[in-house]
C-alpha cells in the first residue's frame, strides 16, 4: 500500500480535528466538573430520546 502526499495530509487533518474535539470535550467537562463520559451520556440520552427523528436507537444504546 502506497500512500500519497495528499493521503498523509488528509490523515493529519483528521487527527487535528479529533484533537480539537477532545480538547472541546475536556474543556466542557472540566468547567462543569463532569468526571466521566458515562456522566455525559446520562445527560445526553434523555435529549436524544426526545429527538428520536434524528437519532437512531443504536446510537442511544451505544451511549448507555
């Protein structure tokens, strides 16, 4: 498998986006004194269940 320069650039950009996402999550969790992703899920699941038109049951089950 040969990777092209464009492939490496795309992968690097994806990793940058993941890093930014993790930083955003950590910032909110720190500000709200949330200790775990499980705590986040416990608050998100009711929101997701009330908006069942846009979220599938499998996403909800994954968060539980």
